[in-house]
């Protein structure tokens, strides 16, 4: 009965959506990259870079939206490096992505230590505050779950709709889908395969960085080492779970957020009888199980991980 009470609680689902928000940004960013045919394993480092850059910008005097803009620019910068290495140069997407993760993470920590060499406790900023929308916030259940989140959660939900609309209702989306399936056909139409792929990687990486910025500018109010905690790798798995569809990507992020929120609450109920590590690993185990079930039917972009060079067939 206690488990049912947890699952029916509006606070539980509000927490699930809050936990899912950085994953929504990350999985959308990974989806944009992979739909164009390029795997971006730099996501973990881009998360860290976005978290540090957004927080640092606000700490230095920018407003919160300015901090988000700076975080997105930082993600786009690292995405551009990955794009140059993997698209026109055709280097290994795995090696380049892992290199970006190490490079972006190291640059973030180095910048933090250089700017604050003597600080043992990270300075605090004033983060985004939960919205309290009149009338809507008073709606039973939905009021707490949806209308008392921060602006960044609403931005993430808006991006889901925007990405879906671009891919399904615009010529640009059709071209981006085609370049991930059949780049030769795109080239035959006179479109730039390099330009489409590089633009997708830059845009996707900027979106990933917003996921990191959420951690320092909405979930918390400071930057500290290890705060990304594997969220980038979870997003890579969630893209496969979502079969590269924005709507299912949102569902996957919400499911993981619900698993995580559930283990926290369940730990308080039976934590005295079960080791805490069991609860901490539960969301990841459930995600792996869901991934295995869905991945068998997933339709991969046919040109994913395949370098393309103009003039070669």
C-alpha cells in the first residue's frame, strides 16, 4: 500500500519530471546528432562544460538567461570540434567523442580551479525558482506536477515539441533525416552533407550543454566535481530506447526520472533492511532492461557511424 501511495503522489511525479529535465535536454541533443548520422560520445563532458559555463557566467554577473546562452555556446564550441573531426575529416566517432568528453571535463575543472584557486566551498548563485502560475498551479495533481516547475523544465518540454515539429513538418527536418539514412541521395539533391551534419552536431551539443546548465542553475545553485554523475551516458542509452523519436525520448527520460525518484522514496521506507546500494543501482538496472526489450525493434539511422566523403560511393 505504501508503494501505491508513492506512485499516486503528485510530489513523486513532480520530482520525476524535475529529475528527468536534464536528461530531456541531453537525449534531444544526442538524438539530433545521431539522426544526422554522427554519434556524439562527448555528451558527458559537454554536460560538465555546460554546467560550469552557465554557473560561472551567472556568478560573474550575467542574468540566468544569459548564463543559459553562454552554456549553449560552450556546448556548441565542443560540438564544432567533434563535427570537424568526424565529418570532413572522417575520423572515428567513438574516439573523437571520448576525447571531447575528457577534454571538456578537464577544461571545466581547470577553469574552475583557476578562477577559484583558494575556495574550498563553491560560491552560490541565485538559481531559477519554481514557477507559481495563478489558477493553473491550483489544479489538482497537474498543478503541482507541471505548473510549479522552473522555467528550464518548460524550456525542455518546448524543445521536445520543437524538435518533433522540425523533423516531421519542415524541409530542414526531412533533409536532416535523409542525411542520416542516405547521404548520397542528399548530395545528389545539391544539399551539403557536411553542412547538415556539422550543423546538427553543433545544435545537438548546445542542447546537451543546457542539460548540464540545469544542474547548476535550477537543480542546485553551485558547480562541484562529479555532479554530472553519468547522466550523459544514460542519454545515449535513452536515444536507442526512444528509437530516435522525440516523443519517446521524453517518455524515456520521464521513466528514468520516475525510477530515480521512486528509489529515493523507497529507500526511506525499507532502507533499514536493504543496503542503500541496491536502491542506487535500481534505476540503471531497470533502464538496461527497458533498453534490451526495445532495442531489438529500434530502427537505426542507416548511415550512423559511417563517414561520408564527397565523390566517393
